[in-house]
C-alpha cells in the first residue's frame, strides 16, 4: 500500500558536467511503497537522475533525503537501495543460486541462511527451486530478468531502482514481465523507481509518472491525468498520438480555429479574451460524421491513409488547411468512410477535449 509520506525527497538538485547542466534544481518527492516511473527522451536527464539517487554520481548542488536523513554524500554501498541494470550484470560463470546469494555473501551471511533466502526468492519470482544449480548461461532472457530481480531483493532494499531493464527483450516477453513486475511490486510492498523510454511500460505499471525534459520535470501525475490533461505541447505529444489545434478566444468562452466549424453554444475551459492556446483531442475521440450528426466541432478533410494496428485501425486525414489528423477506431468500428483520397467529415465533442493554455 502506498503511503502518503515520502521515502525519498530531492531539494534543488543540480548536476553539472563541466559547463553542461544535466539537472536544473530538481525537486521531487517519492512516496513510500509506490511504483514511480520517470519517462523522457534521450538526453532528458533520466539516467543522470537515477545515478544520483543510487549514489553512482555526486550531486553538484542540492540535497537528497531518505526519510529524515540526507544521503547525497553517502556511498552507494551504504545506501539501503539496489539497482537493476539494463545489462542485468549477472555473473555468467556462477549458478542461479550463487548469483542470488552474492550480496548476502558480501555481508558474510552464513551459507545455510544464504541458500534458504535464495530458495525463498526463487519462489517469489516464480522460478522452480531446481534452478538454484542452473547455470546463468542456460537461462532464457526472461529467466535472467527474474534472477536479477531476485538478487536485487536479496539485499532487502528499501528502494529498488530500475534502469530500462526490459528494453532488450522481445515484445511478447516484455509485456509479460511488465505485468509480473507490477505484481511483484504489490506482493513485496517495496518502493520501485523505474526509468524507461516506453510509455506503455510506464502506463501499465506505475502509480505515478514523471515526464522529464531537458533536466527538469515537465509534469508529475497519474497516467490518466498525464494522458488526458497534459500541461504542455511537449507532454501531449510525448504521451502518444494526439491532435492539436491552435485556437484563440474572442469572448473568453468560445474557441476558434481556422479549420474547425464550431457548433453554436459550444464552450470550453476558458481562455482570456484574445488569448491563444492549443485544443487537444486524442485520436480515439474523433469520429467520422454523417450529415445528420452535429458534434461540437466539425472538420472537413481528405482521407490519406488507413493502417491496420491489430485490434485498432488508424486513419490519417488532411484538413483543408493542410494539417494532418490521426483518427483511431476499434477494428469492429471500422469506418465506412470511402476510398483513400475521398472527402470526409470528422467531428468531436468539447467534453472530449483538453485546453493547453501555455503554448
């Protein structure tokens, strides 16, 4: 269960590499027991952040608190945390059991107690106990992931950090392990801090997601809020396919855009009179309209492409102003919208939109 109290807290954390500033005065609170995921493009500062949190790098300025203790100057081996790397860093010449027991051996735990703990962790990670004597080189990719997790848990850390541990796996195995990681988090009650490029991973597993950009956090919230109510164009576009319309407001209530026909009486979140913003609508909330339908917003366009995406169909439509829109439907709701190149009418309702005021 996630506590309301923070287990880890950053105050004004700065990290510089020479003249380059990788982190710009970052503030952050991670709650005890939560699954917290940091997502961002390459170069946004994700890996720098996690290296500071586990003690692999030193902060340039600021403080890192573990509960009521400052730890930014504490060596990594003295922190009650553990890291699961993308490379896993398992010892190929050792057995599964020896890999799991390695941190306990460093702590000079007795051999019998080490083995008992290793077998408990094999049970927890749902690996057969006879894997104890199996060589790492004989394990599959998914089994190696589980062994790496077991070894990390052998430390009995308060916080587990993950640096893109699933990125090298094939799609099917990755989806399986996403669910297993979420389940493991619930069963152990540990605090997980996870770094990934994958929005799907973040949305499947996380209690909260932090979107990182150029060394600072752009938005921190639960997945539904970030997806449905992003605070900026960057977050909106980073969180998947999106349609954005530049809008203005003459009267503070009705939004106008060159390619949109607005139904009389339609109101949105307010912009100041004469203000500008972005009206966001996700592809699944746009529909192909017939003559008898009257959505809040209508857009004329030309059907450019149709793509089959498994259970979904994605369409590209070019508006009269040249903007390319994306529309998605479930396969069973496939649009009878005509041939590629034909004219279509699209529509969506104000209740399905989100206004981004800071553009």
